[in-house]
C-alpha cells in the first residue's frame, strides 16, 4: 500500500549528538514534503517543507532535510541536538494531484538527555 | 504565527453523551481539516472542507459529523460518544497564503468512559 514510512519509532540521544530521522514515501509523481514537530503538551508545528527547487531545505531551530527523489526519501537532520529538541517528529506528504490529503508517517519520538 | 483554536483542550465524558469539539481559525483559510490521532500512531484524516457548506469524509471512517456554516468555524460532533471514540482530535486549516501547508490547532484529548 502507498504510504509514508518512518522507520525510527524511538530515538534516544545525548545532547550535542547528530540526528538523522528517516522518511520514505511510496507515491509516484510529484509530491510536496513536510516535517512537523510536536513538543510535549504543544500542538503540531511545521518544521520545514519542500515544494520544489533546492532539495536541501533548511527549517527552524537548525533542522534541515534533504529530498532525494531517486530514493523517495526526505530525511531530517540536525548536526547537534539539544534537550529542547525532545519531541515527536512527523513526516508528511501531499501528492500533487490531490493537494487536500496530507498523509502522515507514524512519527518518531526523540528523547534527548543532557 | 498561525491562529487556530480548539476547545475544549481536554474532555472526559460518559458513554452516550453528545459532544461537539470546536475549531476556529482567524487566518481566512478556505480549507479546514479534522484528524484523529491515537497515542504513538500517525494522524488520520477523518473530515475536510473546501469552504462554506462543503464537507467531505476523509480516509479514516468516523462516526462523527462536521459542519461548515462559517469560513472560520468547523465543529465536529459525536451524537453518542463511546469508549472507542477516545482519542486526540486535531483541527487544521490551509488556504491562500499558506500554499498547501496545513496549520494545526492544539488538539482536543477526548476520553469517553
């Protein structure tokens, strides 16, 4: 079935470690890609998005993601995490022909210890 | 900063009660959405609306209903709540100025006893 996959369900890191969260999708054609973050007790916030152009996208709080079309991937990265990055991270996809349907991955829970 | 509001934030209610979850946005967005999210799981679209008097069912079947009488308001109603409705309900909106980016409200955590 067509889907959005986040293979890392739970990631535990120490502060200053580097982070990479995987996201793969299985839709053909043109897609728009998003990473959302949900901090404890807060609402879902947009971290970054890719519509077109430079496949390396920079978002808020030092996060970036790279769209690799040949791999159907949109991995999220941060070179040095902080305790405040502890949150749940969701990858999401909109297919160009159906722009109303935002399809989410299952999420990755990130815990950062000082 | 996106302005989308949901009330109540938390609701504990008994089986059989009728409940309405409120969602309002002040961004003038024409499209609005309701998602259901169980703990540790992905968000599933249950309802969406293109504009006033437009409502559609999403990918996940839901016993809830929605209405869109005003652009800024998109309430969700459960006529008779059951324990299986226990979940988190997230409202979102998108439209002119946001492209295809959806902005989310804080959610309503519903517990049906």
